[in-house]
């Protein structure tokens, strides 16, 4: 066997080949593998950072006093924006820390990252510094003037003395627009509106809802709102520039709140009472008009139907038939013209529907109340009927098809803008010449403001009684009584007269064991005896229970009778020596005089009385906080 001899050029070629193979099959794949791993690591890190950003707690801050958007009440932050951000936290899994501070400190802290989010008007300057969510409200800036003032627009206010909030966008606008150089500035809009009400300066420039809030809260009845002719500003949540993860989270949460209805509930709660013009003093005329329209429509349709039958019956004489036909047609035309004029001018929404519930006629009042034009709704099931009320809607049509006339049926409808309103519906069938039903006539009156006014009167009623009894008689509901009473430590039935003595003895032992003074025990047992006697005497059966919460003991006596007549409550609270044995018992005034506090919940399903006494007699304090906001 011989040896293999390689020349130098062969060796060089071999080494070059091996080097290229090594780069192609080892080094290049290795480099590609390293680059892929790095890219995956960076993507994972960003995704993990986004996830962590999405799950961290957030700090929300805003002005301490910008009602009804944000303000402090009873020491706690509240308002539309505060409740909305808290609900956002719940639906997005975040904990929201709400801190209210002077407005001058809020935006600088958002820039430096000391806080995560605030809410503010969107302006060109702020868009350069911050990122904003989708708008959550609109802020209308208007003029407030005294009643009888000749100022109705911003042009009318030229050269006048105008009040504005120091440091607010209203002050900046007045300076830049040169409407007037006579600007009075105040720390809060409340101060300017109070002085305007008392006769100082000519007008105040402030946000519409905030001004109406102060007018309502402080009873500023000498001033009114007038349109300044300015476009509204959008109000939204603001985050630090570039904080896209938080902004995306906020917008997603707003979408959820709008879909599940919580956003609308909060909007109506804080803004609804100020959004629409009050109809309280005009509602009665609407109902009169509704009744008149209904009667006239029935008369006109019956008259038209009767004329048609008479014309068809007289076909024997052609000349007489033509004459009668012309007479009938003229009368029908006149009736239709009158009917059309009546429908067009009616303040009540009037519509006609075919047998399948689709709209055939839609008058101008319906367009004003619900927002849709007749061209948008003709041939459709009324879009004003919410999905939750569709079954009720078709049930009403079925009852009308059977000949029933529905009068003043209260329900809910939705406007084009998504707002729910309360309406009173009246429906009747439409008949053709042969007496067959070919459709429906429906009338709808907006009673939203009436409902709100009734709720306000009820609240005023409760606060007046509370104040008149020095805070001792609280008209409330069963949930509130259960909350203030605490856990029950003894429960006894009231079925026979002997049970009253057993309850008094049991209560006396519990009070003695708790360490209550004998005089207070005697007063407490007297109250319990009066309340249980009322139950046995006027209802016959009930329940008495003792509760303790800290140093406070409460006796809760309940029955399932017809309830106390509401008309007697003001007499009990306000008139000396008044009693009514039928509803309250002869000793009810004595109970109010000796108990620390009495809670009363009454209605058609029964009455619950909670008699509250502390172990130690509390110092007497006047119930000024219970007075209503307005008289």
C-alpha cells in the first residue's frame, strides 16, 4: 500500500471548502437561532409588561369641588366621574384609589406620573400633553342671569359685569373673546351665583349642569339659565401621554358599562334631573288634551263609518246616490282635515299601527318626544319600544284587538339618544267601513318629569317630618331598619294579649343585663308596650325582636296589616296633642318624646317600628341636617 501525497494547492482548496461548509451548516444557523430567541424574549417581555400594566392599581384625582361631576360629600368623594371610574375599576379588575385635591395640582401630577388618570374637558392644548378616552359627557358653558334680565345671549352681555371661576376655562374665554373687561372672579362658581341671586353684577358664566345643581341645592330662585350660543366641550378621562395600556383598558371598560346599562343609570342619576325642561305645571293640560283627542277621534271615526254605510245603502236612485256620495265625501274630507290639524298640533305623541304593529302614521309630537322622524319609522315596529318591553307591547295590541280600550297605562319608552323615559299610553282599535279592525290608534304622553317631581316631593315630605320631630321620627324602609338594628338577640311572637307582658319582661331583663339605667329601662319598656299593644289591638298578630349593636339597643315590632295612612304622619309630627287610635295608638306621641329615635317603615304589606335607645342618654342636638334643601 502506498501513501497519499497532497500538493500544497490541494490542501489549500480542502481547507477553503471545509471553512465554507462550517459557516453554512453551523455558524449561520446558530446566529439565526440566537436572533429568533432574542425576538421572542423581547415580545414576551412587552406582553408581560402590558399584562402587568393592565392589572396594577390606578390612582384617580380631580378637583375637590366640581359638582355634579366630582366633589366631596359627608367627607367622601362622590359625583358622576367618581362613580363612573369606580365602576370602571370593577369591570376591568382594577382597584381605584380616588383622591380629590385643588385643580391646580391635578394636571402637574398627571404629567409627572404621581397620579394615573383624571377627567377633564378636551382642548387642543391638553391633547398635546395627554391622551383622552372616548367622551363620557358634554359640558355646556352658558350665562346665568337674574329673572327679567335683558341678557339672553353672549352678545347681549357685551360690556356688562360678568362673574367667572378664577383659573377656569370660563375666565380664559372671557379674556380672549373681549366680550367684557369687567370680570369678577371667585374661587368657586357657587360664590358668583349666590351673589348674582342677591342682586350683584349682571351675569355669571359657568357650566350649565353645575349652575343648575347650585340653583337646586341652595334655592337660588332669582336666577335662570340662558343659552350663550357656544358649542359644548367634550368631557373625558385623561391619562399620561403614551400610557396606551391604561387608555385601552378605560375605553374597553366604558364600552362594557354602556352595554350593561350602568353608564346610563349613572348619567340619569347625576344629570337626568337637569336635562329636560320641567313639565310639572303643564302635565294636567296634556291629560285633558289626551282625553279630548281620544273622544274626538272616536266620534270622527264613527261618524265617517256611519256616512259610508248610508251612501252604500242608497244605490237605488243614481242621482240621489251621486248627491249623497258628494256630500259624504265633502264631509269626510272636512273631517280628515280637522283630524289632521288636530293630530299635527297635538302635544301628545299620536301614532297609528297596522295589525302587525308597524307604524302607519307618526305625528310631530312623537318626533319631538322620541327623536325619530316619520320617514325613519314608517313601516317599522316602533323603535321607541325597548327590547325589555316588546312582550308587553304585543300583549297590549292583542288586548286592543279583542276590543279593549287601554287608558293611561304607565310604562317605559326609549328615545333615539338611548334615554329611557316614562310615558302614559292609551290605545284603541281602528275600524274600517265594514266594522272590521284594521289597525290601532296609540297616544303617548311623556310623564318623566311628573315622576321625578313626585319623587322629590316624597323626599321633601320625609325630611320635613324628621326635622319637625327633632330628628326622632325617621320615615324609612325595611332595609334601613335592618341595617341600623344589628343582629337579633331575642324574638317573640305577638298572638295573644298575654304575649305583651312576656315581651315587656323579656325586654326588661335584656336591658338590665346590658347595664341600662333603670329610668331609661322604664321608658324603653313603656315604648315597647305601646307598640306591641298597637299590633295586637289593630292587626292581631305580629313579631317583636330585640337587637344590639355596640352601645345601642333596638326593639323592632312588625305586623302585616294594611299600613299607616300617610295623611296622618304630618299631623303626628307637626301638630301638638294629635293622636289617632285607628292607625298609630294613643301613646305614639309619648313614644317619640322618650325614645332616642324611632324608625318607621309602612306600606300596604304592613308596618315596622324600630325603637332605638342608647345605654347612655345622648346629648340633645337639633336636627338641622334633616331640613330639606328647599322650602
